[in-house]
């Protein structure tokens, strides 16, 4: 069953994703498939107050850290924090430079 979800995650990235270049903190670069989107998230302790954030979805085996950079479509983003990880795909909050 886990293999099925893993294949599904890779299929989602290859179908809806785009090529992104990750620059990690040790200056190592990695080109992979990712999905950049905007999502609404809760701000503070009240569900009624929401804000829009830019999200990068990647294979969860790729380990990012705060301060890593993402280059996609000529735009540079900086990684802030992990928002969600289901074991197959991970969502990271990113900011445009």
C-alpha cells in the first residue's frame, strides 16, 4: 500500500509540477520537480483569521532547511518552514526575494 501512495506522489509531481532548482545551505544544488502554489493558512489562534502563503510541494525525501533557496520560472524564493509532511509529499512555506 505504501508503494501505491509513493507512486501517486511521484505521479502528481510529474503531472502538475515544474522544474525547480534547490540550493541547500552547503551550496549543493539539486534540480527536481515541485509544485508552487498559494494557500490560505490560519494566522494565530483564530480560524477566522487567515493569510495567504506561497507553498512549495516536494517529495518528502528531500530535506530542506530554513534559508535554502528555490529558483523556479526565473523567480528566487527562500525556504521558511515545513507546513506539512504526509511521508510522501512535503509542503514548505517559501517567500519571494
